[in-house]
C-alpha cells in the first residue's frame, strides 16, 4: 500500500485503534446491549477513517469519542423501540473523554503482561506458531517445518493468535465485557477448529 | 445487531476473519504482485474492510512487544508457559488473576534474584545468566533485558540492557566492577563498608545512596538521585550528572526529576526532552540488535521529546516518520532515517 493512504493508515492505527479499550468501555456503559459493542466499534472506526481521509482531526481521541457519541445518538433516534430509559448509562454519553480511561495509559509492562497472558492462553501449537513467527521472525514455511504441520495449519494458528493478541493489546479489559466476548470467540474458534482448512 | 443496522456492516466477526486471513496470507512468504492487487482491491471495496484490516495489522505489529520477553532466548525454541511470570517487566499487580502468575509463583523460589535467573535460564535453555566464581559473582543481561539483582547486604542493583557486573562483598568493602553497560545502585547504609563501583579506571564510592553508572568504552557517566557519592575526587550530590572521558570530568547539576528521567529505563521507558535524534537513536540501539541510524547530521540534529519503549524501535521509527516526514530505509538489521 505505497499510496497516499499509507500515512492515514499509520495514523489510524496509532491514534485511533490504540484507544480501543477505552472506546469499548465507553460503549458498554453507554449502550444497553453489550452484544452490539463490537459492531458499533467497527462502524465508529469507519466513520472516523472516512472523516480523517478528508481532514485529519486535530485531537484524534476527542474526535473518536465525539464520533462515537453521534453514532449512538443516531442509532437511538432510528431505533424507536429503544427508549431513552433503556440506555445503560445516559450520563456516560456526556462523560469527559479524559475521565474514560485513567487507566488507559497502561505502562508498557502491563501491555506486555496482557500480551503474555493472551499468548499463554492460546492452544499449545497455536502459541508455538505465534512465538516462532512473531518473536523469532521465522518464516511461516519454516515454522511449519519446525512444528511438523502443514503451512495451511500454521496460517490457521496465526489467524487465531493474531485475533487474540489484538484483543489483548487494545481490547476492553472490562470484566463485564471480556467473558461474554471471549465466549463468542471460543464458540467461533472451536467451530473453525472442527472444520479445519489445514 | 438488529436487522435495520445490518446493511451498514457485514458484521464485525466475518470482516475480522477476512481481514486476518489477508494479513496472514500476506505474511506467508509467498506474496505476489497479483495477490497484493487483490488485497488492494479488497481494501478499496469499503472502508469497513480497510479499518478491520488496519486493526489486526496494528495488533500484529503491537504483538512484536513480546520480543521483550524473548530477549536472550535461543531462536527456534519456545519458552515454557509462564516463564516470564517474574520478569522485571511485570510488577506485581493486584488484578492479575492470570494463570501465568499462579504458575510462576509455584515454581519460583523465594530469593528474587534467583527467580529472575531461573526465569531467564528457562528461556535460554542452557545459557548462563549468573556465574558464581572468582573474582566475585557475575551478572549480565542480554540486549533489551532489565534485571534487578538484590545483594546480601540489602543493596539492589538494577541492570540495564546488555550489562555485565561483578560483585564482591567482603568485610572491608562492597566492590562492584561494571564491565559493560549501565547499572543503577540502591545502596544499603553501611558506614563500615564503603560501596565502590569501578568502571574501567574510574572509581565511584558511596556509603548509602542511589546512583547509576554507565560505561561506554572508556566513557563513564554517573547520575545521582539520592545522597552523595564520590566520583574519583569529586563529591556528587543528588541531581548531579557527571561525565568522564579520559582525564576530563564534566558535572552538570539538574533538578532531581530530570536526573530521575535519565534513569527511566528502570521503569521500561526511555525519556527524551528536546534530545537530538542521533542521541535518542543511540539509546534505542543499546536495546536492540536492529540498529537505527540517521543518514546525515541534519537529520541527527532534529530534536525530539517523549517517552518510548526501548525495545519497540519500530514504533519509534513510525512516529518520527510521521511526525517529521522522515523517510526510513530498512534492511534486515538496520534502518536509516533521512529527510527525503
């Protein structure tokens, strides 16, 4: 992607995706149905990216949360079924951005801990594949040889590992959110395991 | 989501799976221009595709931080579960209910320095981390490593990246040889036994205080954050930053917070304040096998500020690229930054 999108993409990863945990916590507080959170997040990302493609916002984090608030307001207007009473925490809609995530500035070692925990929670072969590819930077084919599995299998392990590590790195650490979302992951992942493409 | 929303996105889950499949295939080592064209087309289909892809790409790039745990272990082998439970990167956390901690606590003996050594040796396989023998006990850290070594007298030594010290405690003196790198000393008070650090031909003497000594070849830098130490013949008080080269000694007096910041590597950060890029890069290069350099003096002179993870040089390179419009040319083990 050596086009003009490159810097926008880099900007997006650094300035927007980095706040994913805070955003998810906000959505969980402000929206009545926790099952919607991941889809809401995705739609918010789309809006932010498209707006930033036209003009890069000066304060990305505030812009992210303003966008989130507007999107939730739009959704509430459109879904007449949801009365304002059903909103999880109406005050949360107006909460100050900085209040959302005092813990967002997690120290490096905490991020590393989340990553290490997510790594150790992976199935053994998946964990091995992730370690060898990411940390040792061994090519996928060679990883397959070392682990005695097909390259397709390694791809499958990496797909799973990347999703888990991404969630661990950016995702909401809210205890209310994690079990539910993790359960969905599990069902999905195990389903895929059963019909492995490898 | 409810039906009326479904046309806005094809569903987070499905998109995320597609995005990660693209990412892994691109990484497979068998990536052609035609494949890149297909990926570009997929990304161009909708912004939803692009942001889903960027998210997992950012996650995979961020996961490179795990390298901090891999420093020193031999490539091609995977450390056992929880081998990093007592890593210096993880301060004890009240919230860590993770299985790692539980497992690690069971395995690790009481003495913390030994815990550290055990964890590192597990990761290394057979390589040595702690040698007992003459002259004194020897401790070292690999590139990117940070380790705390408690001594019998109650003092602590924090070793920075790629550092080697020898420790000898006897009845008359507590003697440390800094053979390489940088170490921070928290010295337990003991007026009967001075605490003497030697860095090459330079001597630093303390009784009970906190300071760091860094050795780069024959150059020695001392930073004092508490109490007083004697550097050769000069008394250094808290806030002093002293640099010695051959027979010259330059002492700067800094506010204490500034002196503390110089030592922020102990918390896993490098801190810069209007630091020339060249200087900042040589800090990073101490922590990574991959070396990043400025192409010319103008680039090296750009002043930067901020806090950075020393082993995460890729992120730093991306930041200065974005922030200062620098170009980065990367090969296997070096990156060169330039203006255009």
